[in-house]
């Protein structure tokens, strides 16, 4: 089924028509919806990581790059993805405790960060 949309602009006395095929439009809309869901999911993940970087920067004065490296280093030593470590760090401000292993690794990571970060 095809639809035609006509617009009239009195100011320029110009007529334009737009024709589209609804079947292909439905496919495009579905594709755009799935892309939108994926982008929103990525933004939520990034938000947690960014907040965790801010936590690191507040607790151990350093640049955002050092904070990002800190999270990656901590994740490597804990054997977890960066977003899980970031979620755990942000969770401490919501009253959730870190695991014993993450607490130990956090202390070691701070020592490593202070050794490599400019004062």
C-alpha cells in the first residue's frame, strides 16, 4: 500500500509530494527501533562507567584517563568486565559492600595508580 503526502507552502507557492511504500517503511521502523534499544543500552552502560570514573577521580585525585585505566586494571585483577567493577564501585555509594576480593584488589590498584599517576 502506498501513501502520498502533499504539502502546500503558501509563502513560496510550491507544492511537494512525498510517496513511500508502507511495507518497506515498517521494516525501516523496526530496524530503527532495534538500533534505538541498543544505543540506549550502551548509554546506560557508559553512564555507570563514567560515574565510576568520577568516583575514582574524587577518591584518588587523578585524570579521567588514569581513572579509566584504574578501572580496567581493577577489572583485570578481579577477573570481571569493567562495567561490573564500575557497577560495584558505584553501588558502594548506595550502601552495597564490595566483595572481599574486590576490596583487596582495590587497595592494590590504588597503590599502583598512585605510583603511576602524576602528583
